[in-house]
């Protein structure tokens, strides 16, 4: 190898190493997203943030449940009424029950009436939905939440055979019995003895306003209701408007 003056000079004065190029500045998440098309953006967000999104959703739902429970706790249920097997050509209208009746009782906005309309078939024709509805009714009765049932003759006879209703002939005051007059409907109880388990409210303004079917206008008071004062008030409202 030939040693030259220049090579000797390089050894005595070595050149400093060339500086490495500075790394490109890191882009923020927002800048990354802005640079993507909408499809890539959606894929990126889902893959990198799905756990965070799921946790946020769970937190929001939990908060909603807590807030809803606290809010509902400020309301009082004054009456729970279920209409069963009303086959009227017009849709059931609960305005009289849920608005006019409470107004006549001077109840406040947080004193509510729950009402719903259901259909049930009995015996061999019972559907899965009917069994589910019957189970719901049993739970409502057990918890003393259900107060009034308005239904057809088959419904009244079914629950009468289980002693599910109040014997109105012996349970109503003389004043209310006077209003009921000849509207009492008798059905056999669990022991086979007929009792006045319902009132026929067909032909009343309440039945007309609610669009009750002619065959489903028998009103019965659930035997273990905890709101007897309110069930009596409803009967008085219907029979002496």
C-alpha cells in the first residue's frame, strides 16, 4: 500500500463523522387522522380506540341507569291498570285514566298511573306470549303493584277461579255499591262459589273514551291491592262522572 503525504495528513487529522439526519418530527394523532381518508380513519379509530370506546359506553349507560333510577324514585305510582283482550276497532286511549282522572283527584305531576293493554289466550290455545304475559301478571300481583284489571268474561273467570279478585259485594262501601247497582258480574271462585268479582262498566263515558271493546268491559279489583282508596276513587269516577 502506497503511503502518501495526503494519507499521512488524514491520519493525523481525521475528519469528524458526518452528522446523522435529524429524525422526522412525530405527528400527533389528530394530524394522522387528518391525513387519512374517511375509510382509513374509521378503521384506525376502531382498531386503536375500541376498548376505550367500550369503556366509555359502559360508563355512560351505568350513569344513565343511576340517574333514571334516582329520577323515578321521586315519582309515586297511584294506580296500575291492565286492560286485557279489548278487541275494539279503535286503539285503546288511556287519556281519561292517566290525565282526567288524576286531575279530578288533585294529584300532582309526579303521582302517576301505569296502564297497558295486553292480549291473552287461555287453555290449549295459549301462546308463548300469553304464558309470558301471565307470568308478568303473577309477578305484578305478588309484588302488589297491579290494582285493576279490565277484561273480557274469559279473563275474569280465569283469575276468579284463582281468587285473584276482591269480592266487591262484600268489599265495597254502601255508597259505592249504590253506584254499582245491577252492574255486578258474578264468577266462581276457587271453591266454586260465585262471587261478585267484577263490575260491568260498558256504556259508561269512561269505556267510550278509553275505546274499550264491548266484550272487554268488566272491571275487577286485584284482591291484594295496596291502593284500595285509589281503586274506589276510580270506580266512583267511572260510575258517577
